[in-house]
C-alpha cells in the first residue's frame, strides 16, 4: 500500500532509481513504471557502497543508504546533462550534512539528546538499528508521541527492546493543517508494562522530565509535529 502511494509521484517517461526491495514492492514499482513508460533503475546498497569507495562507518546505515541513492541519481545527471562531477573533497563534505530531527544529536545539560522523527514501524526499526550502532548496549530514556492514525503497537514493541524508560506525551495540533495526536493513555497501554512508562501530556514538561532522568542519553521520537514543537521552544534544548 505504501509502495503504491510512493511510486505515484512518477510521471510519464521518468527515470526511477531504487534499491532492490521485497518482490511485492518491486512488483508495484515495475507495474507502475511499465504503465507510465518510465525507466526503472534498480541495484543494491552494497553494490553502490563498494562502487563509491567511501567510508560510511561514522554515520547510521539509513543515512548511508539515502546518500548512496542520491549520489547514484547525481551520477546519472552528470552524464545526461553534461554536469561537472563532484570532487572527492565535496563528496566527503556531503557525508557530514545534518538534517534536523533525523538522528540529530545535541548536548543539553550534560546529557546527550537525540531527535529523530520515526513515526511508523519501518522508520522506528531503522532508528533502533542506528541507535544501537552508535551506542551499543545503551538503553536511553525516550519521549514519544504519534499521530492518532499510526500503527502504534509495532512502534511500541520496537521501543520496548531499546528503552530504559518511556515518557509518552502529546503535541499541539497544527494551526494550518489540523492534525490530531494519539491519546497518550492509549499509546501507554501498548507498552503493556514491558518497560517503565509515564504519561506526561505536555511535551515541554515531558522533555524536562527526560532531561532530569538518570539515563545519560535521551531520545525524542515519533511525530515530526512533536519534534518541531520541541525544537521551536527556545531555551528548552
């Protein structure tokens, strides 16, 4: 279902680049590309990693994956549009680009705080893997809130394998496009006592509780609406 929505951005005669995924997903991509006379380019992450010759050990796997896909597209455009190739120095610089609220690492009051918008099973799985890669054996305190329509049980199950404690909160609805947060009490039930949980509906108070927790590393995740609200609260982080 998600693949069908994602591939819908492809127009007639487009060039489409993707890493090979499950047969079910690739069937959706191939069917759409054929119907719209688009050219589907597919390869593996390992193949592009080896071809790049760069060291990705210092960044999360999903970030390396995204970078390799972008680089692949750029290589195609260099040939098609006769563009100038990027130097090795510039390529290395692009590896250090930080995207707000995507494994964004901050130091606040002596504590490491990570902000990452992971709002479904796939993104949360990538976050858990990235966190363990960066901080093996560490269990963080976590603040989370989700939109009301998210598949929260799978997200909670993943966090139960990672968290020392979970603080469940909410967020203010968007003024321009009304968005409803999930009931924190409903989300709390999904953790089913597998990890210590506490509901603090106010996101500012929840973040302060995270900063006061004994864990040296805190993680703020879930909806980007939550992360945006916290990031825009000056003096909080």
